[in-house]
C-alpha cells in the first residue's frame, strides 16, 4: 500500500469518486507513477490548510497478449460486387 498526503481539493474529489465507483486511479509523485485502487481518503482535522491522507493499493501491470489477434473473418463494411 502507498500512503501520501495532499492538500489539493480537486485531486481528493477525484480519489473519492474513484473509490466510490471502484475504478483504479493513477498517481504521479516525482518520478514514480502508481496505478491502483483507492482504499481510504482521510482528512487531517488538525492541519491548516486542510490536508488529506490517501491510501492506494497498487494493482499489477497488465501484460501484453502473447499471440497477436488474427484478422477478422468477415468485413462488414466493405462493399461486395453483386453482378
């Protein structure tokens, strides 16, 4: 799990929406980019200005398919000659 703090309200709103919908989100921190699901968004009430702690569970990167897809067996948008 990755935990970081942010004070950007728009970013926090994006994380909350991703958490509600169960969608993965991408976070870029310096040179590191992490994609995963938001586990929690907590507001630190004692901080001025407002600050939130976000916890993200990283997901495994998608692997490329080993075999390329074959060409379609029919072409539905190609005009055929019917004489």
